[in-house]
């Protein structure tokens, strides 16, 4: 059993007696040259570290047309997103490229550290400390001061041991990541299956033997002969009534939860929503009723949301309600169907422009209108089927969560010296 001592940092606890403790600024220094031109845009992911932005299709952050102020990153530089350091957005880069001006870039100034060890140390042990040092008006905009980062206490094991720890963790984390990736592939397949089930039900109905006809819309294809296609404006009408925050609760349209009270959104997401504090703003808020729909600011991602609540929303949103008899559940599913989303996106010039779908565009779009009884049957079927699929997905996400917690614990134990790399490794 190796002899231990107090590290002096509560979030780290005891460390091996022969390990040193120092400040980050004595080994790293901010060095942020501007974009030299024609360099790959990089992104910093909490889970993946620094990678080329175009290597993923789930990054919706818009790259500025003028990247001259972007910061230049060399392989081996330490990169930190100062607004999300408390979430683990810190990493040593393996790539050359450029990052947002909001990032900090540090160069190593000596050879005291094996870079992969520091990569694991700061990503694995410092989230809570970075959270403590960050500040700002609200969580989503908290900022880590560079001076606080410079004076952060860091562990300094003997260099050979740093190499052993990093190599050991590289191998172990690769095994864990492969396991996680396998489960994620299963989740992705289930999500795809769920989308196909929704598409089949909302465009073809539940009777596989039903006689079909051409809908006249490519994104819909054929529909049962008993269905009709109607323009959105003959099924729904825009609501532009103004509310008052004193009398009605403020609601937030969200893709994950629908239109819900802002307080509930903050509770479920852990994020603070934007607060309205100008009296002039309150008079502009739009009234939304239970059963209404709302076109959100993320409409290009399928942001047609259903409201279960009475309240008001930002004037930036477009509220509409049914003017004919419908089964709400059917249209909740239809508005999340891939073909419908793609059709809505066809009305935008480009996502980069940030243009949102206008109600007038939706109003002139032909959408299915099955008999109301059939709408309800489809909604009931999808409620049950999607709940079944979501239950399986939830179990698999819990598996990933358990694996990730094990990975965090493994990294913490080894980078702080509480566990020693086996001699046979």
C-alpha cells in the first residue's frame, strides 16, 4: 500500500506522497494566435474532446462567415471552452485547426507534464471546481475567468508514472467507449424504427389492406382513399392575442417536452430560461391555450410543439389552433414526422440564415386529414407503441449512464493516485 498525503484540494483528496502539487500557470500559458487562413474548424465536445466540426452531423453551432478572429490550435495545445468548462469541455487537441474566439488556448511551457495525463486529470476531476470558479447571470452563460484557471491547483506525478497512467486509461477508456458506442448504435436503431413506425401510421393508417390513392404530395406518398389532403390554413388558424404575465404563466416551447411552464423547463433541463423583465415585453407576449400548437425558433429541427397548458409565450413564436374537429395526438405525431419536417425546411433559404418557418408557409401546405375516429386510433396506437420503444431506449440510456459513471470513477481513481497502474500493464 503506497503512502498517501493530503493534496490540499478537497475535490481531489489524498494523493501519493511522492507526487507534487503546483499551479497550472507554471506549466501552461495562454497563447492564442489568430486564424492563419484555410484551417479546419474544430469543435470541443464534452464526451469526445477536440475534433473537426465537420466530422459530426449533430453540431448546430453556426460557423461565422468571417473566421479571421478564430483562434489557431496546434496539436498538443490545451483547449477550454470557458463557458462550459464546468461541464467538462476541456481537452488537449490532437488536431490542427481553428476554434471559436470564446475558447481559451494554452501551450505547454515545459516538459513536466505528459499531455495525455493532464488531459485526463482536468477532464476527469475538475468539473465541480470549474463550476465553483465560474460566474455569470445564468447557467448557460457562466464564464470561467482565465486568472482563476491560471491559478488552479494541479497534481504533478513523476513523469514516468504520468505516462503509465495515461497509457492505461487510453486502453481502458477505449474498451469502455466501444461498449458505449455499441449500446448507442442500438439506441439509434430504435430511434430510427420509432420514426418509421410514426411515418407509416400518420401517412398510411393502421389498416394494411386499405385501398390507397396518390396524395399529390411527394413527402406523403399514397394515403388511404378515405383520407383527404387539406391545406394547413383550412385546418388551423393563427392566434395573435396578447396576454399578460401577471395573469397567465410564462410557457417555454421545447422540442423534448412540448410547450411547458418555464419553471418546469428549468427543473427538467437544469438550465435557466431567459427572464423577461421589461414591462413593454409583457404586453407583447402571445396567449397560448391548451390544445394550441406553436412554431418554435427551432422549427427547422421539427419545432412544431403542442401545448398542454394555458399561458403566454414570447412574441417570437407563432401560435395556431385547430378550426375543425381533430384528434390532437394525430397532429402531434404528424408534425414530428421526418417528411413533414423536410417539407417545412424547404421553405427556408438556408439554415445559416436562421430563418424560421412562417405560418403562411405551413398554411399553404397540403397535409393529411384522416377521418377523426381514425386520427384518434392512430394517436392511441402510436402512444402505446412509442411508449414501448421509449421504455427500451430508456433502459439502454441507463446502461450508458452506469458505464459512464464507472468510467469517471476509473479516471478519477488513477489520475489522483488512489489506485496504482498494475505492474503487468
